[in-house]
C-alpha cells in the first residue's frame, strides 16, 4: 500500500507541474505562489509513506520527481518573470480613443461618451470571455 502512495505522489507531482504550466499565462498564477499549493498533495503522500516497508528505489524516485517538479516550478517563475512594464498611457494623460463591445453586443467608442465636462470611468472585469 505504501508503494501505491509513492506512485500516486509521482503522478501528483507531475500533475501539479502540468497544471501550473497550463495556468502560467494567468497573471495571478504567474505572479503569485498560488500553484505552489498543488505540491502539497504529493508531499503529503510521501510523508505518509516515509520509512514504511516497500520499494526503496520507488521512494527515492518519488522524492526526486517531487524535488525536480518543485524546482521546475521555481525556474518557471524566474524565467517567465512578472507581469509588468510601462503603461501605454501615462498617468494624467488622456486615453486614446478605442471601441469595445458592451454586454448587449453593441460597439461603443470612448469618444461617444466624452464631451464637455463629462468623465468616463472604465471598469474591466477579469475573466473568460
């Protein structure tokens, strides 16, 4: 039974790494430590099976996979870097005119809503769409 926990730990460590890379284009994942929690499952399995009877080679392999997967996770953070850069419009400068689709599907231009002393507040909701 302990060998099964070790095999599951290997699968969970590789799964955590694949899930992290699949989500790496999301700023929350790229900039944060959120997906580090994915490695808690294989770590817990290995700690539960530690020192028990079973294949010593399988235990070494499982710990090696976990360490390499966590190292790859760290390397991805260092190589990809953080979302950043300079904003396209400086603070205090007027925004360029643009068009977006509203919730009803109609195209709206920023210039349609500006004029005189009217101001526009833009709110962007993150999510799929």
